């Protein structure tokens, strides 16, 4: 019904491993039933277990429902991400 991919990497500027949600997918028929929230809570537990100072997730600026979801789960917007695309 759902899948979450969490990646942990050591970042020198945090002096600790930082966890990032790389994918969070819930099948259409299961959305709105708490599956995504439980998956995100599992990612939070992983971050706590390894001593990560934070759990990060990128969300497209046009994905308003995704932003509302993450905020409802206690996450806050704190970074601006820059990208480069080859021509």
C-alpha cells in the first residue's frame, strides 16, 4: 500500500549522519488513511535511532498537497534548494 525510501549520509557541517526521505509513495486507494504518516513516523524513528539531528525531505514547490502533508506531520520548511540542469 505504500513505500518510503530513507537515505542516511554523514555530513561534516552537521557532524552527524543526516537522514533524507528520497521517496514516499502511497497507492491512490490508500491515501488519506494514515499510511503516509505511519511511513514518515518510521523514517523519524530511523533518524532518531542513528542519532541524526534531522530528517529532510524535498517537495516540489507546486506540490501543495505534499507540502501540507509534511507540515501536518510536524516538518517545517527551512531550506531553499538550487539545481543545475545541463543544456
